[in-house]
């Protein structure tokens, strides 16, 4: 469906602005940045999951060749990150295997590594706890004095005083009373998978004065390292610059640990310091998904009306929390988008345990909650013999329906009705032919059973937080966008140029965007929650409109016409209808002037986006092997901005700890010693070129009226419906209720009764 | 201080992108240490930072370069063992005189066959080796040849499409 | 990577002399795809003072036909093993096994000898030094096997007592099924051992001053059929969760000779002699195949988390035999 008008750039595939640099190897990533006098920082890491440093001797390391600084908990700055603030640069207490114990800065990486071996540490080992329910028992080891019972507070200061941490509405007992089908149980999505961008995290820090810090980092949202870190570091003036970022998927929004290490070492050496994690550190000491366990009960009516959802959501954040509370808030909101229900009673516990911490990951709470809860919900649909496509279609939030969002406020959807997108996706997939009922394979070929499943997900963060932009018209008919927008793979910097080129009717090559640098750009919250198109886009477009208005005002006298009667195309200003009698921008602006417009986007949580995912899997019942055969996504984006970028975001659902967390992706934590066992790219499983499923995107373009080009984003949400859809498909394929993620051969063979675990 | 030399020789020659470089073996700047990987030498000593190190364990393919025309992992190769070898990196694909991009580089631009771009140099090098050996690979040939390349953004579909366009153009 | 001295050997004799000079403080490098991982992660308490390059020994890189069969130099790249027409034709299970190793780039670097001599992939053994320190264990000479109480999903289901790490080599399984013989050269001279004699619970029988110098594979009997199957979670990259190689000779519908070898189930490649015995002299049918698979796994003692490997191995055996019998 294409209702929108034909544009010059919008909706057309145009090369990425940085394409030539990327394909020639010239794009500069954090490891490629070399600064004069730069030192290299390395981290000594804890061998124990929980312990106290009794003694630490750094004297040999300090005298080691090329070493310029050695820091321990005794001499690091008093900075604290985390929510609430609880994570020091280095602590006397270590809380997971791989936790930082000491930092070294040296002239070369090798020298820093050599010095680490010369630091002598004595620990007092403490008992450790890894399981979320063990951790909240009264006799469990305690990670923090300030969090008794290992329970962390659920407030998110930037979300306001009413941060969503539970959903308590209506009367669940009544709801269950009126239900035809009820299922109860525990669902667990605890593979704490790693979003695993190819490039490990890295930061370079340099102090240009006692209170003036510059930070270069691989990040997807340049401004976080300024506005989130300011208060945590005692309010230095932080300038953050994003290099080209080798993938993030949420995780590199924020590199608090490497940033702390680099900044602390830079401070004590008064030289720039680079801290780039190795891949092993990336696995063992950087962002994982949240652990998610849902224990509860769901009741529905025969017609698929959800009557009550009740339960406790246990969220495991590992050794500390940066953003777990925010993910809980958003996850609870997203659940309400997916399930229309009048009676809720969901409470949440956020628990810390002795493993590498969870952080920000695409899916942001919703994927974790839904993947744990849907297996329980599935049982009600199974009892009622209800087609999940009909169920999800009926229950996804419609315009005029409401939900409580992350801020605790009630919002009413002004988005569109996604029913048609859902139906078109089902059609593309052939759902009607393939769906044979619950726990029934859609095809059987010898030992291979084929099954289908579906999932839905949406997010109202499309309009989250603030974006500001300047658009500067230059007399040579070029345009500079000032917006603090990084490039970690979404192509959004190029898409913003397209939106501005379209607005100002200029060739695309004349529009450029400033580097993601907080010093030269106004505030932008960053590329999260699919907000790039809607929030950032709206800000740059309104800055472009503002600049155009100013330009026409300036042209008033030159062209002797009212601004309203003027138009501009390809760098000429003219009276509407007389493009041949125009004057060039330089005649209007003047050679020594520029014309700058400003735009701002204010938060708006009333436009949820949507994605449905249909999957077909094949299970070999003799080996337990699960293969992904086909994926069909269905969404409605209002207006496509750049087709290949959108396709990339949707295909991305099989990367970044998405669909494959139901198949083979997991971080394996040793339950005895607390070691992360698969911290290499052989043992951590990822999908290769050799095993790509057939993949189709069904993309509708029903205009969304609140955006200049009628568009909203869907990038962030694509991973989320995948795991539960695969879970459903695999259960149907083998004809058994399965348990847990990922569905590796051991779990499937056990469900089939072929082995006993 | 451990010995970082090669007992048998004091220098090696690498021919990188048709330029011959001679390195002393040792621990000084602009020398090559015995334990230096080819990836490190290319990136840090020669400044050819287009070769990316992703996992540094030989499992992701991002450091792939051509050694005498064959795709290998530069992070799992010792530089001292490349004496006299021809090495081609992503920086060596463009036509030096005209600046024209290699057909694969151009196809990757035309199809936006990348997202974050960190895996792209390695994938392009492996693709170059494939097309040199087999100018008209099937879809399966392409996928097999690239099966050791990790792309977390999932640009696989666009990569395959870009390479298929090249082979289809040639058929015409 | 921590520093070491690098020495190029130009002959087998020189390589042996160099190892002896370094008194156990040297190691050999061929393809390097396994060794450099070991060195980068510093998984072992001893770090070599010297790395001796044997890629420069010309007589170790060849594939030659002789009267007894095929002689493959241990420095032959896996990619060359895969591409060799005679290997593809007469020693197909080796060709398939080599093709199943890792990734194309690794097969361009890794050698057949290296694939046989590579160290185990046990994740306790391989845990890197730089994320809290290496994990000590029986294989490293200190402490118990960590897999016994730990996460042993990929560990041995049979034949292990002190170390439950499995032999990771795919080509070893095929070479064992093909009844290959290995030539080992050391300061004490040359010795020949069968493939299965080569492997031990903690690795192989190579003495510190010995190296693999040839792999001799006899022609399989006329009419012999071969199969190699490897089970992994993913097609490329992965080491085997279980693998099976078999070479079976049929005559008039009756099995005359059989070699069935199992990989990744034990510290060494395992010849499933009971399974072999159970099919020899019999006509191939579903029952015989089923019995063979059961016989092969009769002695399996899975650990807490790896009973699934028993089922998978059985299935692989059945499928391998089925593909041969059909």
C-alpha cells in the first residue's frame, strides 16, 4: 500500500554517505584512532566470583618497563556509575570472575599486559550466588551492603518519580473467575546472551584541564558519555566524540567501565589513554542480556480476550545495574502493547548476582519479559485451540487504546491499526496453510518435523526523549546538519541527510552532517528505541524548515515577494511557479553569512510501532537439532526512508542475541566457579552465511500523520518477537511443550523422552 | 626481557599491495617482533588499519587478507613467517592510477551491503579471492566461501545480492 | 601475544635439533591456527621461549601416490586435502572430514598434521589467562578435571577417567577409519604407529623431541564404501559434538570388513569394535544397523549434561551405515 507521494530521495535506495570509507577500509573505528602521547590501558581481572582484596602489591608492576600508572581501589577517583550509583571505578570487593582489580597504563599494549602479571593480589574468597531465586533467600551471599537481599531499587530518575515497575490494574481474581482457560507456570529466558557487536568496546580519554575531559568512543549514542556520566564523575566538562562504531545493538550506547578506566588512567598520567577490550573481555566483562524468569498465571476467554495476567517477574542483572530498571519499565510497557487486558498484577524484583553484568541490549526488557511469559500464555491458547495469529491480532494495541508507559503515565495510542500488516505478513508466510493447530507439525519428512510459530512486539519509545538539531544553509548551496548522531550501522546519519535534502529540495550530496561530537552539536538522546526516524528525524526536519523560513524571510526584499510565496530548489530561491527567475542562495544569504534553523523534538509516547514475526523451523527428532528455515517479518513504517537500511534492521533480528537465542545462542556460566566458559567466538554460537534462512519482509506504508514524511522507525524492535516465535514453532514441530532457551539438542531430546537429564 | 628475534635472520621483506617493505626483526618501532601477527604489522607498523581485528582468535574472519592470492587470517599469522610473500589488503584493491574502486567495493556501495562496516573489509577480501578463483559462483559457493565471516548486523542477504549482481553482469 | 624467539627450521633434523637445544622450552608451529590461540590466551602455565617454524621444511608438504596407497605430508594444508581429486575419489571420508573443519580461511592455513596434533577444546582447559586467570586441571598437571562437576555438555561420554576433554580432530576420525599409519621422527630415529596408537588421554604419544613426518593411508579394500558425518550446532566454525567415520566392505550384500570410528565422544578417537563385529558377516538391514549403533554405545557413561551425545552418536552411526548400505 503506497499512499504517500513520490519523493526525490525518501523511499529510494541511496548509497550510504560513509559507503566509500567503509568499503575501502578508511572508516575510522576506535582501535584506529591514535593520538600523540597516547598510552594504552589494560585491566587486571578477578579470578573469583566474589571476594575481598586483602592485599595488593603493585610495586613490581610500577617499575615494569614502559609503565606510567598503576591504579587500584586505593587510588582511583571517587566516581560511581550504575542505577542507583553503586559501581566504583575499582572496588575492594570483586563481584564476578573478570571484575576489574587493577589498571595499568603503559607506552604499549604489550608493556601494559606484561605489567599486569607483576601485580600481586591476595583475596579473601566469599561465597557466590548465581541464581536469581537463590540470591533473594535470607542466607544468600550479599553483593552490596546497600542492597539487602540482593534486591535493587526500581527507580529510574530520568523517567520521573512514577517509573513503571509493576502493573497492577483491575481485579485479577475476577478476571481469572471469568476466564475459560488458565495456565500457570514458570517461564525462563536466562541465556544471558551477548549482543556481541564484532568490534569490542573501546574508549580513549584525555584531560585538557583539571575539569575538562574529552572522550572518544565506539558508541551508538554519542551524548550518553556526557549527560549520563556528568553527575557520576563530579561534573567535569565532558566532550564526547563517537568514532565509527563497529556494531552496538544497544550495548555500546554506554561504555561506563572502559570510560572510567581510560579517564582514571588519563587523569593520573596526564596523557591520553586508550582502553580497548579484547574479545575475551568483551565476553567476560561487558554487556549481556538481562536474565528473565516469570512465575505466574494467565487467563483468557474462548474468544481470545485476555482476562488476567498475574505473576512475579524476576530480573537478574548480574554484578551491577546500569539500565536494568529502565528495561523493566519499558518491558512492562511493551507487554501491555502486545496484550490488551483489564486485570493485571505483575510485580518485579531486580536481583544482583555474581556474574558479569547485564546492560543495554536491543529488545530492552520487552524481549526478555515476553520470551519468558509467552510459553505460559501459549498453554492457554493450546487449551482453547486458538490460532495465535488471531489472538495476537486481536490483542495488539489499537488506536484509541491505552497503556501505562515507562514514566508511569497513561498514554493513548495515536498510532495506526496494525491489523493489515499482520494479515499481510501471515499471507506472505502462508500461515493459513501451515498452521495445523497446537503441538502439531506442519510437515513431517522422515525424522524431520517442520513447525511454525509467530510473535509480535512493539515499542512506544519511537518518540522517546529529546532531540535537537541545527540546520545551516551555506551560501554555496550546501547544507550542514548539526546533530549529535553516531553511526553504528543503522545508516541514520545518511537517512537524516535524505530527510533534509528532501525538505530543502537539494541534491543529496550537498547535504552533510557534522561528526558526532557533543562540543559542536546540540543535545540528542541518541539512536535508541527506534527513535532515529521519528524523534531525531523530526528535529532535523523542523530545523531545516526553520532555516528555509529564515531564508525566505531574507529573500523577501531580493525577490520582492512575501516569504509564503517563495520556494527553493537546487540552491535557487524563486517565486512559486517561476523557478526560472530565481536567485542563488549566495545572493540571498551573502558570502560571509550563513542561515541557520533550529529544531527540537519533545518526547511523545503515543505512537507505538509494531513488528510481527512468522517463523518456520525444522527439528530432527533423532538428533534434536533445530534449524531455522524461514522468517517473515510484518510491519508498517508509514513511509520507508531508505529501503536497504530498513531491510538491514529487519534482517538484524537473526543477529544481536535475537532469534538465535532460541536456537543456540547463550553465555555459559559455570555454576561452580562463576567462570564464563564460552568467551570466544567458537564456543559462543552465531549464525553464519552457510545457514541463512529464507527471509522476507512485508512492509506496509500507512502514513503516520505526526511525522513530516509520515514515517516511524522499527529498527530496535526486530529481534524481540523472534525467540518466543521459534519456541512456539519448535514445540509445534515436535508435538511437545518445550522448556527453556536455547532449544539445544539436549532440551529437545529430553522433551521427546529420548534422554533423561 | 624475553627474546623477540628470529635466530636465522635479521630482516624480512613483505610485498604489501605491490609495495615492498623491509623490516628488521626486533623490538623497536618500525621493526617486526617475532611474536607480531600480520594483522598487527599491517595495522600498527604499516598504518593499514583497514584490516580489522574482531576476535583475534581466528574465528570471525574480519582480519582476512590475501597471502599470495589466498585468503588467510592475519590475526593467526606470524609476520616473520610471511617473508617474501605478496599480501593484499583492503587498501590494495582500488586501482592505484585511476582511483577506481574494485567491482566488489562498488557493488557493496550500490547494495548497501554492510551496516556497521567492521566486517566489510574481511568479507570483501574473501569475496575477491572467490571471484578470482571462480568468476561465476553460485549462491551456495558464495555462502560457503564467506562462511567464516561473522556479521552481527546481518548484512548477509545484501552481500550475497551484491556479489550475485557482479557475476550476473559478467554473464551478460 | 607475549614475546618468544622465532626460529626457522629447514629440515626435520634441524627441527629436532632445535627442540633439543631449547630443552622443552620450544614448540613447533605449522599452520598456527591452534597454537597462536593457545599462546595468545596463555592457557598453559609454561610459555615457550622459542617457536620453531616447520612450514619451511619442504619435504613435509606433499601428497604422493605409492604402492601401498597415499602418503600425505603433515604440512599439507587442509584446503589441499579437500581439493585433491584422488583423495576425493578413493579416500572420500578424509576429504569430507577435512572439509568439515572450521572455516575456509582456516583450511587455507591449517595443516593435516596440525589438525591431528591440535590441543583439546575443553573450555576449562582453554579458559584465557586474561579474564581472571587460567583454570588449572588434571590435564595441566594440577587439580581435578573441572568438567566432572562442571558444565560437561561437550565432554566425553566414554573412555575417560582423569580428563574428560575430547579429541577435537575431525581428520583423525577419518584417518582412523582408513587405517592410516603415522610416521614419527625424533632424535632416537623414526617410528611408525597406527592412528589410534598415536592418541592418548592427554593428547598424543609425541615425545618433546619428536614430530609427525608422514601420514600413510592404505588404499581401502576394493568395493569399500566410506562415510563421514559430523554433528555440530552450526555447519561452519564448530568443532564436533560427535562424529563418525566408517569404511565398510560389502560383498554380495554381506559385510566383509568394517571400520567404524567415533569422534568427540572420548579423549581419543574410538574404534567401535563391538559395532564392527556386530555387522561383519551380516546382510545390511535396519535391525543390523540398529544393533550396531546400540553396540557402539553400550559402554557409554554419559556425564550429567551430555546424555544427548549418546543419542546423537547412535543416530550418526545409523545414518553413516545406512548411507553406505544403500
